[in-house]
């Protein structure tokens, strides 16, 4: 959703009345060929006039004052990255037939600052929770290992493998990891389902967003069952990974 939000700002190019179709389409093709745009939308004079009529259909006076010849043709440009917008705006300003370039630089700058802050905050919070999960699970396992120190030493003397000694602690850690992962997933899922009406209303207008993991593709928004299932599976794998690391750290002292 953040990536989608970042691609919504656009550069709008208004052409001079005497600009030829060749000039306008050449500029469009150049931008498409640059590899920096997601899409471009050409709006002819007649298209602009139809939009104007629709917006002012209840005001006949305004309709009488404007004709299709007065309104300029334009080109809406959506960039793959918001950092490309300024570069694209500077480029099109120098092209023949261009009358005006509309680019809200300050708004884009604030949007970039906001999305960057959100990403950094999310990564920091995720890292903190990850470390805390490992520490808590390691400490819990360490206490259990300490209580069975004599048993572990005896198994070592009998030639038991490290894997054999770790296995019961790993099973218990995996149980805790899976339980924690399932609980957290259900809480998040319940929150999303509860907020579904609000999110649907607030994010109205956002098209279907997909994520591709070759050879599969999942619909991220609107929320879909396959994506939720994959997310749950990844959550379980993440919980198992934390449990495995915690068990290794907790038992290493007694197996050296």
C-alpha cells in the first residue's frame, strides 16, 4: 500500500493550442521508453471538454463560456518511483509544444518523508519485537535446560548426540513459537476484519494490488483468502525460526 501511495502523485503536462499531435505523442512515447513511468494518459481537447461539462452540468452559465477549443490537451504521467517525478517535470518543461507543467513538488516531498518515516518505524519496531521474542524464548528455555543440567551431562557422558539432547527442548520451543505466531495472527486478523468496513471506505478508489512471487501471484488488496493463508504460513515459519534459534542459544552452554 505504501508503494502504491508513492506512485499516485503525477506530473501533468498542458500543451499549447498550436502543439501538433506528433509533438504530443512523441513526448508520450519518449517518456514510456525511458522506463521511469508506470503509465501515461493522454487527454485530448474533446476529452477535457467532456470532463468539464460533467463537472459543471448544473451550471449552464459556465458551460456557455467554454468550448473545446479553449481547453488544452494534456498528458498525465505516473512515475515508477516518486524520485523520478522531479526529473520528469524538468525534462518535459524543455520540450516543444509544452505550455505548462503541473507538479506539486512540496506535497511529493512531504509524502516521501511520511512513507520513509513509516517504513523506518515499522522496521525498528519489527527488529525490537524480534530481539525481544528471541530473548524471552531463550531465557525460558535456559531455565528449563538449567533444571535438567545433570541429565544433560549424563547424556553427554553416554555419547548422546547434540540433536538428541536438544530435541525435547526444541519441541517445546516450537510449541511456544507456533502458539505465539497463531495467537498474534488471529489478533491481527480479527482487527483487520473488524476494521474492514472502515478500511474499505477509507481506501476506496485503490485498485486491486497484487504481489508476485514466481510463479504465483497473490491479491494483497482487497484482502484475499490465499494471501491470508500464505501470511499465516509465513508467520508459522517465522515462529519456528525464532524457536530454533532460541533453543540453540539456550543449550549451547551445556553442549560445548
